[in-house]
């Protein structure tokens, strides 16, 4: 069923038929107008292109050309978007008119999401509503309808998943806003009685640093988008003892692979190489590979770059390591620090540092060295000021690292910083991200 069947009325001023079969770029300032446009246009537009709000202006023309965009839905003044030269502009309003537009002749709309590219330009990933909703199970009418919210923007894969879960699961959704602080957001979702809430581990670390973290009483807390280390899982369990804490793995290309709710970092090795299941996973050369109904169709504009291999598996580039009966994420293949020819995944070191009870979050990066080419250094945000105990605390963190890591992975320096940069995607801002 197209999403358009879920609403009666129009947020597009009755101009829906003008967009039938077109490649439509949804480029609105806020999420509400984007959400209304997406619901109304699925099954009507031939292609929906979701534009994240932080997409650099210099990349817009590339997206328009690659996706063959010939119509634009926006909540901005015409003068602000006329430079895109897309031929047809339709204004989207947060108000839905009562008149129901004609929606005969449903199309199989292609959804285009943007993800990071290695050249700086975004990659355009093509999905269908079926592939986007593949991990969402119909469990009937819930006894207590969920009130969802997410730190993510719904124009990114992680946020879109929560948007669809709320729509298709019969719940409701409280949208976030890029203009509000973490504390204001938590106060607002607490006021609205949010029961299910998701974000990246970096989102959650920032949330737990705020006194407003106690303004919410969720039944379900979900982490995705980054490695969920044991430190953040334990902290969430302590603050929200009544909630189910789950961390999920998903990517824009591969879809949702699994979520783990046993309170432990990593995932059971038993999830791999299982025949006859909806999501099939294996590990090759240390990289997690996924095949499922949630896998995207293809890249747009990249005919020489297949999205999946001949067997339908997507190489996620997320590196895992088997320890006992469990796999643990250690980092991205492209994010390795080379220390004298030895590899270091920053995320693996961060997971160890974040175990320290006085650490909120950390960022491990490289520093040039004339001897080894690079050194590992760590920026660390503490729960309280180190005060006069700075040297002792640094020693404790380094000792923790020496006990858990190979010598070349131990930071050469620890810098205590007041905050760390988080990208608009909710992930830690990394130089190679």
C-alpha cells in the first residue's frame, strides 16, 4: 500500500497531479513539511529524492543531475531555489487542506537516499518502500501504541526507519529539530510521553550529559549508526532501568541487519551463515557482509560501481572481530590509523577509554610522527573536571588501554577537552567520515 493512502487531503496545495511520474527532490527546511510531502508523494511520484538539510549547496546540482530531477517540493520562497532550474516547483505547507486529491493509478515510487561518498560528493542510493520497510514487522494493533521519537533527521536512513515504524506500526512520532538544544529536545519529548526513542551512541552520550535525560521514561531505547560500546549500554541501563535497550546495525545500502537487546556490545556469532532466514550475513576478510530484502536496488550514476556482489551481498566496510562466541565491531575499513605499518581502528580504542567511570565520550585520532608516520592520540570528555588529579586520571585511562590493547594501539597522549564535534548525521565527526 502506498503511503499516500494513509492521508486524506493535501499539503501540496492540490497540485499533486503535476508531480505524477516525475523525479521529485524534496528539499524543505524542516522535517514536518518533508514528512507530509513523503507521505503524499509515495505512489504518485516516479522518484522521491530526500535531501538532508545540511547537504552542501555545491552538491545540489550534482544530485539534481544524477537523479534526473524535474520537480522540486520546498517550503522556501521560490527565489531561494530557482537557481536549481528543475522546471517545476511546488510549495509544501505544514497545513493539510481538507479536499482529498485524486490518487488513482498508483506507481511504484523509487526512493533515493544520500550517503557519504569517498570523493566528497554524496552517493545516491535507490530503494523502494518495500526495501525500506523490510525490517518492520506487522504485529497487529499494539495494546499500548508507541510514541516514537528520534534524534535523527527523517531524511537520513536511520531517521526514515523510525518515521516508517511510527507510520506503519500505528503509533505516533515526535520530530526533532536541528535548532533546539539536546536539553530542550528531551524536555519536549518527555512532555509528549515518548515511549520509543532512537539515536546514535554519540546522540545518547550527549543526552546523558544533560540533566534533562531524566525527563523521559522510555520503554524502548535504540542505538544505531555507530558502534555501541559496553560503556554506553551500561550507562543507558543504569539511567533507564525499565527500558529495553537495543543496538541495531543498519546501513543505507544494506538495510537493517539485526538489533541486539541482551545488554552486551557486539552480536552473537550464531547470527552468521544461517540458511533460510530473512537477513543473511557473513564475514569476509574481517568485513561484515549482508543480503536481505532490505538491500537497496542500486547506486544512481555509478554504473561501474555495483552496490552488491554477484550473490547479492553488500560489503558494509564495517570491520568485526570474533572473540569467543561473539563478534565485536572494531571500526570502519577506511578509518584505520597506520602506526609504523600496524593498523589501529579508532573506535576500538574509544570503546576501551569509554569504560572508565569518569569518561563521557572520547575521540581517537592520528597525529603525525616523523618516526612511525602516525601516533594514536585521544581527546576525552570527562563527567567532571579533572582538577588537580589530571595526571592520575590520565594514568588510569592509559593503564586501562595497556591492559586491553596491543602496545601500538595505546594512545601516546590523552587530551581532556570540554566537548567533541558531532556531525549533522549524529555520528562522531571524523576527518575521514
